[in-house]
C-alpha cells in the first residue's frame, strides 16, 4: 500500500487532499496543529475507505519540524506540502514572531520536507510532491508582502526542482489557486478585503481536485479556474507599477 503525507490536513485544501488520497487507497499521515480535529478526521477516513490513517499533531512553523516528521515517517510515496498562512497588515505592524512563523511554515519547512523525501523517491525512481502556492506568487502583494513573497518562492523552487528531477520518475507539481473558501481568510484577517468580497472565490474541493489530478499527471504548474489563469497571465503583460497598485487595492 502506498503512503502519502498531507500537511495542514485539519481543514480546507488539506482535508480535501486527504479525502482524495484515501479514496484512492493511500495510507495517510495527516499533519496539523489540532490534535482533536486530526484524530477525528483520521478515524472517519479509516472507517470510510479501509486505509491506515495516522494523525501527527505538530506545529510545522517551529524549527526542527521537518526532521521530526522524517523521524516518524521514514518513507512516503506522495508528499503534499499544503500547510501555510498569510497576514493582511502593514509589514511594520506585524509582530516579528508571526513573520518568523509565516516564513518558517510557508518556505523553510516546505523546503526541508521536500529535501527529506526527494532522495528516497529518486532512489526508487517514483514519487510525487505537490507544493501549494497561490496566484499571489505571481506578483508583489502590498499589505500581504510576506505571504506573496513566500508563494513566489514556492513557485520558483517547485519549477526548479521539477526540472532537476525531469526523467527521474519523481515529479513536483505546484498548485496556484486564487481566493478559496477555507479558513485562510479569517486567519489572515483578509475576509473583508476585495480579494474575497469582489473576486470569484473557489470551492476547496474543486481546487484540491484540480491540484490532485495535476499531480497524478505530473504537471508542473496547476492554476485552477479561468479567472485565476487570467490573473496569472495578466501579470506577464501588465506594467509592474500598475500591477503593484492593483494588488494593493485588492488587499484593502
């Protein structure tokens, strides 16, 4: 039986990825901070699909988190780096500890987990990794500067490693959704911004399915939805100064 790891699995996209994997008969390791939620989800998926589901409560924004995961789960066939959060505020007003945790979770732990599992996948000549970025990664994001920069890193990193692994049997897919109906907006304090009030908001199950199918097909970048593809394309042809202004207005 193949084994998959899903981070940020207690809700939103992570939970939807877990459902898809369980339905495809993967044994699962689900990681998030909330032990109670994870245990309930693990029990439900195990009962529904007859797969083995392990709940691993862990704060991935802390130093050494990736090493702790590897120690508990020495091998996996699929790694979904979904955990992450953003902050909507003026950069100089965000507590330094929150900035540190955001960069640790969105960038460093994702990188370290990828580094932890790629060598064994490469040795087996098989493995799939899905890194969750965002259309935010295609442009600067005033009022969400750290988050947008982190997601730009995830896109660049994923594409680079995917090229390094081309022909190895191991694939890296980067999912770039736009605004999606999860708890992300509440945690980021952005639920009342134009990003979530004016623009189309995606369905978590549909977004996860698009990313999951793309990963299974070995696609490099997946941008679900016509609107999000238009946003991504517009960043290539719009003058940078205008792009930054529009981005700020979206986050207000």
